[in-house]
């Protein structure tokens, strides 16, 4: 090359030698993003490179890696309701590829509150009185609110007793509670 720097054959031979001694590293993966349901699962990823060995690093703790013809990324079930996000890296020579992982959270089971009472309207004579009212609910407890001042309540599991005092007035008393 010193005696004839424009010799194209010599330049081509020199390029072949440099490529053989210092090959350009190639690295590719079959998937750049993985998405798993809350129940977990597996995804297959193929890594292609001309550099051996290559490495897989930084896998989230909720995932494992198994090598077959490619890699199987296994993610355990997500017992929480929040989405999990993570990533791992595939590296070969001076090349690195990031693969993102996301996993759905478990669906929150929302149940509507069920509530029924055995009586919806009460009527007492002017001398007062008491009534037992059965309560059915899918919640562990219930409350009684806005009780008129002339009534009292004793609450039990599954029922309550409402007692109203005598009405010494000539006016009819009407009210409500919840």
C-alpha cells in the first residue's frame, strides 16, 4: 500500500484481513417487548449474533429463563392488582439490546353491596312500640343512621330492634332512618 496506495486489489485484501481480525458484532432478538397476563406464562425469544458467548442479564425476580433452541422467559403469576414492569438485557461484544417485560395485575373482584331488610315501613300507635327487623347483607356489618330523636335501636348480628317512645302530642310524627 505504501508503494501504490491506489491499488484496489490490495485495498480489498486489506479490508478482508481487517474484517477477519475485527469483525463487526451483529446482535438481534426476535421480540423487543413481552407482555404477560396476570396468571403468568412463557414467551420464546430467539437471539441471533455472530459473537459467542453472549449474555442475558437483569431479568426481573418474577421471571426465569430457560435455554432451548432459543430462550423461554417464564413469568410467575402476579397476585397483586398493579401492573408489573421490568426488562432484561441481551449483550454480545459491544452490542446490547433491552427487552421490556410487562405483566397485568390480577383483576380486583368488586362485589356490589347487597342489603335487604324485612320491613321497609314501620307504624307505631301513639303509645309507642318496638319492631324486630332482620338484616341480610354480604358485608360483615351494617349501620343504622339518621334515627329520629324519639326512637332508639339495639343492634345485633343479623337483626336490630327499633323502639319508639309514646307520642303525647296530637300531631302525627313521621320520619325516616337509613
